[in-house]
C-alpha cells in the first residue's frame, strides 16, 4: 500500500468475494467485520472489456439475469439453474472441502461429499460445463472468468468450481473502505489480542530439520527453534528452504510447470 496526497493505493488486492468467509474469521474470535472497517458493495461489481463493448456486471442478481437475457434468449432462466447448482457446490465445498487440512484424500470422502458426488461435477471440465448453459461468447467469457482467480484454465479445472461464480456474482464484490490494508490491519489486531507477535522484514533463509521433522528456521543468519513452522510462501519457494533430500519435487518438475498468479 502507498499513500500520496491523502489517497491510498493498494499495491496488490483491492476487493474481495465471499464475504461470509472473512466474516466467519472475525466471528471465530468474537468480532465482526464492522468492528474494524466498513465493507462497501461495489455496483457495478466490475466491467468486462470486449473489442466492441464494455459490459458492467450489476450488483443486483435480477439485473444480472436481465443482462443475460438481453445477450441470449433464455439465458436468464438458465442462469438461475446454473446458480442453483453453483450454490449447492458452494455450500458443500466451503463446509466440507476447503476447511480440511489436506493430509490425505480420505478427508474429502465425507458423507455429504459422497452423497453429492455427481451434483458436484468433479469430473466435468468447467469450459464444457459452461457451454452446456450458454452459447453467446460474451456470456461464456463472463462465466469462465471467476475460475481464473484460482490460477486455473477453464479448460482443465473441474466444474465443481462454478462455486466461484456463486461466490462472486451472487454474493457480490466487496471493497473494504480505506483499502485492502484495513483487512490486514484488522486481522493483525485480532491476532495480537490473542498473543501473536509479528516480525516483518525478516528473510527466512532455511527451514531446519532433525530426523525428518521441522525444528526451526534460520532468519537473517540466526537459528530459531519452534514447535511448528507454517510456510505461507509459494510451494516451490518454501521447499527450496528445505534440504534437497527432503523436497517432494525437484528442479526438473518445476521447470515443466506453468506458474500463474491466483487470488
Ligand atoms: C496486482 C494484484 C492485484 C490483486 N488483486 C486482488 C483482489 O482484488 N482480490 C483478491 O482477492 N486477490 C487479489 N490478488 C491476489 C492476492 O493478492 C493473492 O492471492 C494473495 O496475496 C496471496 O496471499 P498469500 O498469503 O498466499 O501470499 P503472499 O501475499 O504472496 O504472501 C507471502 C508472503 O511471504 C513472504 N515471503 C516469501 N518468502 C519469504 C522468505 N523466505 N522469508 C520471509 N518471508 C517470505 C512474502 O514477502 C509475502 O509477504 C491480487 C494480486 C496482485 C499481484
């Protein structure tokens, strides 16, 4: 974030989808979002620029349906069907999938997931799924857009992720007044109230291990011991801090990967 002449410029994120997730974070600690900042719904949510026109995505779902109907006859009603399914995936996905620690695939085999395995469209590619509902190329682009935030291509990602369309177009696009940094500040305040200590400007140079267990890190040349270490930098970089024999993937693996940003 930089400030100039009283204006605040976010250098990274500026708005967010799925406000219920952030609300739940604050609720877990006896707070609510409004204790820290005002959350402004954006209307239009954003604009999509095509070579011949710019389409503004309205906040109101009814207006969104009208927009779809204008571009393609019957698309308004099909949007309803699409979003009903997307809502189901959002409910199951957020409750049953996203919150798992990911130690094993078996964590995802919960009764709710098994019951809805076909409804979740785990095996249909997203692009083909969208094409089942809409033929207009602008509507297809609009509906494929949300999964780009996962760093994925609509061609390859499963249609389960239409949950993103529900999280974005139905739940809306929200702007923390004062800039995204207000959210960072709020989370830091909550963490500090629980005893967390923040040390910024520290470069982690190495993750130390003993008998295949992480025991600490080297920061600015100093060895520090910890019971647990959580690495939140990207996977490739985090692994590069471990001894080469303990990495899951070698240089050869990463050379073949296309790394993309995600939200
Ligand atoms: C221009 C831009 C606009 C965006 N707009 C949006 C938006 O509007 N809404 C949205 O939801 N998302 C947006 N995103 C995406 C969002 O910023 C990212 O998804 C998010 O920041 C990822 O968070 P993270 O904690 O996983 O990783 P990061 O934010 O990358 O955090 C990782 C941190 O680890 C630190 N680090 C790495 N290696 C080390 C080391 N060895 N030692 C010490 N520290 C280390 C890094 O300095 C960094 O601070 C945007 C991104 C960009 C670039």
